[in-house]
């Protein structure tokens, strides 16, 4: 992955999300994420956390302001550019996102298959390596309803980190996830940042990220009055 160094990797510039479309507070939100940064955003409502990740991905209409990724305004891009840039984003979402009719190994790769030109064999090899690192016995091939919640959480990590994304939008897997996932998840965060990825880590509980405190570059809280910086005292 080539590190993006031409300015903020992700920038919200007084972005006012449409409340009707997202349920997010219609207040100006500003945030700058540089390559290698890890920004924690605290939000107790999982639905609003998901919509904030959608906002960062250019999927929420704006009433004012701008959201840019890699220096490009989401609203000014055509489909080809949108697909290419979304192929550089890894997401973990609490929104139900496993299609029941697709075997897990294909569901894990769907985003990369759709948004990039990588071959299926290449993706399978990388996905298998990631599956092992997150504690799966192999790359799962069964239907999602045949898997435990713990293994679905591990599979979501594989999908998010697959493709060495430039931006990771991660709704926290550690609160309520398998305890043994903590070490590989935090190691994956560090490895991604070392290669130049920027991370938005959405958490419901501030205690979740304290173990990684030294690696966090900024903390924010999403509340009814908008996005507010939190001092890391």
C-alpha cells in the first residue's frame, strides 16, 4: 500500500449530516485524520456509530460542509472513482452485513472483488492468513448462520483488514467479543498504522481503548450537540 502523504487522509470540514437521512445531529462536524493516526470516537448508540462511519464513507447526504477522503470530496466523484476509493476502506459494522445465501469465504471477499481488480486466488491467500491471525481454524466456508457469534466477529476482522486498506472504520469488536481477540486486533491496528493506514475506532465504552491508550492520537465524543474533542488527560 502506498502511504497517502498529500494532506489529511480523511477530513470532515464543517460537515452537517442530513438528520432525516442519518439520525445524526445536524451540527457542523470537523475532524482531520492523517495517515498513521488512530482516532477514537465514543458513541453509545450503535446505530449512530454506524451512520457516522457511513458519513466518513460519503454515504450520508450533507446539508452543508464537506467530507473528503484522500483529498477528494465524496460528492464530486463519479462512480468509477467512488468504487476505487471505497476499495481502500475497511469497515467493521454492527449493522447486519452477512448475506445468508453467500458462503462466508466469498462474503469476506465481496467488497474487494467488487471495488478492486485483485484476483480471487490472491484474495483467498491473504484472507486465509488473516483468518489464522485472528484465531479462526481456517477461512470459513459455511453459511453465516452456521457460525458462532465469536467466529462471526473474527470473520468481520478478516474482512475489514483484507486488502491493506488506507482507512479503517471500525465499530469496536472487543466489547462483547471473544476475550482472546484483543491481542490480534490491537496488533492488527498497529500493523495497519505502521504501513500508513488511518483508523477511526468507534467505541461505546471509554474503557475499551485504554489498553491501547499510547497508540491513540485523538479522542472525540459524538453527542446530540455534535462531535466534540475529548482531552486525553
